C-alpha cells in the first residue's frame, strides 16, 4: 500500500515543538499496517523536522538557545535580509537540521524510541501554518 497526504500544522511561534501526536492523529491509515515506513517532508525552507527528546521540554528550549547562538541574526555578512533579520538564519538552520524524517511503522504505530518525538523546528518569528507531505508505504 502507498498513501500520500498533506498535513497542515497550525502556526507556532519560533522554537522547537513536539508534534508527534498531531502527526499521528492526521494519519489514521497507520493503524492498518503491520510493517512499513512513513516519510515526512516539510515543504518550507525556513522550518525543519528532526527527532529527539519527547519528555523534558527543557531540551527543546536548549535547542532553540543553541541554534540562536550558532546562527545569529543581523550579521554584517547577511545579504539576504529583505524578509527580516530572522529569514536567512532560518534558512541556514533548516538546512542544518533537514527537511525530512523517515520513521518505521510496526503493528500500526510509529516505531520511535521510548524518548523520541517528532519536532517541528520553527525558525521564523512568525512562520505561519506549516505543510508536511506524508508518504506511507507498507503492508
């Protein structure tokens, strides 16, 4: 079976947001699969996806602090600045973290580690709703 569908994530402020539950709720088709894969692609260049700690919210806050220091806004070498000081850093952060994740499906569920969750990494101050393209393959 192959399924492809769009998931629209509500607008969130800048930061790292756990969206595993929202993604799973949008994909009831997972329940029909014994084994498979789901590939999630974020269809934006200023936000990203990653897998990491799903229990302690301080990890997400620390991620935000780290990336804000590593890729600072308003640097004199930024030439791409017509969409605001957060735009070029958002593109760099998105490239560093990546636009997709692939997760195994086992017995109708995402087969994540005990402490793993899907993060929407919002790198803009006001990025708006974000679109994911989910491609599911399995049996």
